């Protein structure tokens, strides 16, 4: 429960925010002299202002955009992420989700459970939607459904919080199967929307992101993102692709590396260390063998455009539908994946998803195919990096971890920060606006797209 004094604090913060966001300045700028040089925009920080030709071609094909629309969409999504992060931090427990919409993602909607916040949300350049349920409450409902689904059949294979409908969605093969799950979880039926579908997601069985690799000469998956652990080079991929100790060969059938760690089910993540004959590069295979540069791992909003590379079907794009989705595969339940409209097929597993130049995750599974369309799920990359203590290889070359956080909570490169986390740098406190792994060039004082001074 949020006490009244907390609500007043949130409204006060929003009032200040509403007056400042339109200028693009952090709250502290109201009482301090402006910086001598303008700060980079969110689009500039994330590289969204300079998309590759491969990315633009895929967005034209899969989202039916013109080049101008695709460029505008990427910039708008980058800027919306920063605005949404500021509002999420200010709304606190009243926050109920954020999403972009429109052909060029020119619209940003932020939901709240308190009508008193509407004016400040609008002042921050977003549309406001007043809803009944806070995101934290919907997440708690989903957690109960997930717990009840663990020992059940594949008749209720997918569960997620849909911020656009302000409900938890259960995808089931029949209404009766959904009702049994809801009853077993003991949740309020009014919070749940049921979608009946015959689809049963499957793990897509069968160093540059998107290239093929082979496991113990028996199966094939796709490279996700290049990573490092201390001096060791390697790549991230899906957990269901191989178990610790399994050997890999590359797309050219040359001995490549070893699975160092793998988690599946529950999560779907792994990483492979490579031999000295292989060099990890900050690139993903795009359309027509062109390389797409990876510059970071800032988490994109619901509704954002996203593209995937895989060794079976190549380069395809779609949109992000929901984060924090739970899926029942035949092998077990996987939690925390993201649902998308991008197609994929067996062999694409483990391959990379990008929003602009920002790494989002690795292919887990899905349903359908790239001839008739389908739904896919990816394992987000930031939890993967944290789980295994990895650093994403980026085109900036600035992701090498520094000293880890000490008692003071000081900022350090190579660490994954979530929205709302506070750090200190040079004696100043900052609050994170968007989940990301910190790059050396993304120091809080230099990146208002990612950090807000408090």
C-alpha cells in the first residue's frame, strides 16, 4: 500500500518533472548553472540517429516503412525510453507501464493508477492513461499464475503482463484450461485476460551474431552476441542449445569453443568460450551478409521495433509485444522472456535481437514460421550478462568492467543497472532511467539519456 505522504512526494516530483522534461534537462538543472556544452540526445547516445542500411532495409520489408519513417521511428523510440524512465521513477508504485505507438513510434503512453499525475505526464510529452492496476500488482498476479503452471501441461503455455490492456494475459489451448490455471493460482479473475490459441511454443533447436554454430556435431544453433569474461572471449546464446562442457564448431566447421555455463529451463541462457583462433567482434550479421554494429544493451520499450538474425532464416524484424513473459515448453517453464512478432525457425535459436544498435536478447523459442508469420520469445541479454558475469562486446570498445560497486554504490563500467537504481559518481547521485549494461563512455554525468541527477 502507498501511504498518502508517499503520494504527495510522487506528485511533487512529477510537478518538477513536468516543468523540466520538455527542456530535456535533468531536475538538478533547475538550481544549477547549465553545462558549458549541450548533452547528447538519447538517440545520439544509443546510436539510433545513424542506422545501418541493413537495418533500414529490414524495417522497410517487415514493418512496411519508408526509409524516412524507419529513421524517425528509431530516433523516437530512443527518446521515448528516456522520458518513460523519468516518469517511471517519479510515479513510483503508481506506475502501470509505458509503451510507444504509431507508425514512427511518435506516441508514448504512460499509465498510472493516480489521476493526479495526468497533467505532469502530459507535460513530459507523453499521453496519460489512468488505470486500475499498478504494474507491481499485475506482476504479483503473474507470479502466482507462473507458480501454479509449473507442474501443469502445455495447455497454458504463455503468460505475460500486457501493459496496454492493464491485465495479465494467459494464452491457453482452451478456455477451460485457462480457467483451471486461474483457479489453481487463486488470483482475481478480473485481472486476467484469456487468449485461446492452438499455438504451442517450442524451443528452436536444430564470432558474429547470427552465424551458425554446431554442438557436439549433432545440432545447430546461432551465435547471439560477442562477450568477454576477464580476458576470455566468447559469445552468448540460448541455454537449450547445449550443456556445460559441450563442444562447438563454427559456421565453417572449424573447432570453436566450449559451453562454459548453461541454464535451461527456468531461464534460457548460455555462454561459450572460444579458442584463440576465434576473435569476438561487436557485430551481428544483417541483411545480405552486411555487419550491424552493437553499441550497448539499453532495454527497449513495449511497441518498439526489433530485428533478429539467425542461421536458418536470416534477418527479420517485428515489434516488442510484452516483457517478462513466462512460457511452457515441452522441456519445462522459462520465465522472464520477451514476446515479439518477429518470425523464426529451428536453427535460429540463440541468435541476437537488436533494437537499433542496442542488444536486446537471444532467441529462445516460438511458434509459426517465416513463411506464414509467427511469434517468438527471446531471453533478455542484460540478465544473461549478470548471471554469468559477462561483458558485452561493443563497437565503442568501452565495456571493460572497472571496480565493482563498493559500499558507496559508485558507478562502474560493465555492471548492469536497472531503472530506478541509484549510484554515485564524483560525489553526485544519479538515478537510472533505462536498464542497460554500463559502457565506459556512458558515465552518468555524460548520458542524460540513461541517468538523471537527483
